[in-house]
């Protein structure tokens, strides 16, 4: 595996020769992600949508968008991932044109790009150049910035060509995800959610786990914590953020936050 962090950019190239499905769980982060799938037998679950992956394809994930790789066999799984905050692009694109691919779409929609939509040989070449050893940190930083901008430009042009109609939630899992997103800060519970969709708790939990890769309450908690972290980074107090994200007990919020992000709310802004 090759990985590094420089400024606000995280880069990873990873190869799992015998991937264990148990090692790949649902995750939510506070950065954008460009994910390049080199090969393997994998599908991606993103907010209730299922994407079967084909070799040399790209997935994009926006901040707080839950996603899970589902390993279908022990075929060698190779991928690249580049993570960066939305603020990273504001330096050259204050109007947010390049980041509309992340922000201007419903959760779990238009995440996938095929070789018919992007110049994959060029895309992969840019990632390999980001991976290979740089002469110094300045060169690494320069390569990371220019290459991410180029990839975003390609994705932005492809996004503009995609049909944006028919993106309202249709399936039950999609409706559940949208409902939770709208009521994330409210005092909701799994039994109440199940009742709202006329399901038993066991039925609701099974459907939710199948389509997101996570148990309902784990999903809700990680979503709330990710939103709270963004609020804290924007200047809100940890207590205010916890309350506005649906946590009734600050000590419980503090423990969950520290466990998920490996730092306290106060350390996040240092």
C-alpha cells in the first residue's frame, strides 16, 4: 500500500490480494473522495444505491455521503483514493464550479463514471504520477494540486453531460435514506423509523443493512457526528453542534466523537 497526507489531501493506492469482506465496512468522512477502481470483484453501496464496479471506473463521494465496498469474491482488489475538503478547491474555483459534481446532486446519485465518460488512461496516469516518489515535498504538493484539478475538470465535464432527470427516490431504501437525512437532527429511533415505513424493526434493519452495509443506528450516529464535526470546524461550539445534530447527552456525544475521529471535538480545530 502507498499512502500519504500532504496539507489537506490524502492519497492512497492499495492492493488487497485476498480481500476479506469483514475488513470493508460502511464509512462516512468529512472530505470529498475520488475513487478509481482498477480491478476486482466489488460493488459499491452509496446511500441506498448499488453500483456494480467495472474495471477502470471512477466513483465520487461527497462529504457525509455514506459508502460501503461490498466484496463479492476473493479476486485481487486494487484501487486508488484521493480525499480532499471542499475548501481545497476554493483557491482556484471560489464559485464552486468544479465541485458541483459533489454538491449539486442528491445523495447516492450520479456517483459512478465509466470509461465511456472519462479518459481513463489519462486519469490513471495522473494517479500513478501522484503515487510515485516526488523529488521533494514541494514537488509532491504541486503534483497533487494540479492533478486533482485536472481530474475534477474531467469529472465536471462528464457530470454536465449526465441526465439529471428522474433522480427522485423511487425504491424503499432510497426513500428511507432521504427521510433520515431530512430528520437527522430530530429525536428519531429505529422503532419509529420502522413504523413510519410500515415495517417491523427486524425487517427495517435487514433492508437497511443490505442496502447500506451498516446497522441503522450506526449509520445515523456516524452521519450526525460527521455533520457535527463540520459545524465545529466552521466555528460552532462542540456543545451547540452536538445539540443541533440530535445528541441529547454531551458526554455520549464526546465519547462517540472521540472514538470515530480519534480526537476530541476541541482537538479537531487545532
